[in-house]
């Protein structure tokens, strides 16, 4: 999840998560300070949620504006904002680069997005945006390797 959180918001966020989630308050403070990542773990299900603190790339505002509102339940109505696959792909490329381009898991995720989404991906947007975050050299590699996956 991409989150727009400030240092002053951390106490309230941790309190709102309550006992349902494990969260390291110090880890969250570090992520806000460094504009990096932190995670939450839902105690009941052990589901881990990665939080990507907004502000790490020049695309953050654009990507926030591009998110889509999706209804996830009714009675009561509940909604969640999700990013289109192009923006997830760009973030994965960004974190792959930032991590020294060694994460097989990140690269598999990147190739999976390219393979599953294929021609539905807006390549013009991806090419322009990739330049802004310095991953324009990785994008053709991802398309080359991801398009041929079986």
C-alpha cells in the first residue's frame, strides 16, 4: 500500500490499528523519515501488508491521482483504492533498482505483471514515467523477459 503519512500521524495510525495488527512504531518512524517501507502484520490471518511511504519518487502525486476506487464489500459499503498495473510495475522497478537489482522476488513480480497484463499496459505512460524515476533501462528488459514467459 502507498501511504501518505507524516511523523505527526504515526501515533494515531498505530492506535487506530490497535491490537489487530503488529506494527513497529520505530520502523514506521524510520520509513516516514527515509521515505521507504514498513510493514504491518494482521495477527489473526498473518497477512503482511507492505507500506510504501509516499515521497520517494517524482511520480508519487501522479500515481496517487491515478488510483482507482474499488468496492470490496457491501452492507456496509467498503471501498479500497488500488493502483493500476502500470504504477505497480513502476514501483516494483523502482524498488528493484533501489535494492541493488538483486531481488529475485521483485524481478519475478515485475515479469509477472508484464506477462499477465501484456498489451493492456499503457507503454507510452510507462516509458515517460520510467525516465522520471530512472528505470528506463530496466523497462525494455522487463518487457523482453516478461513477454516470453510461459
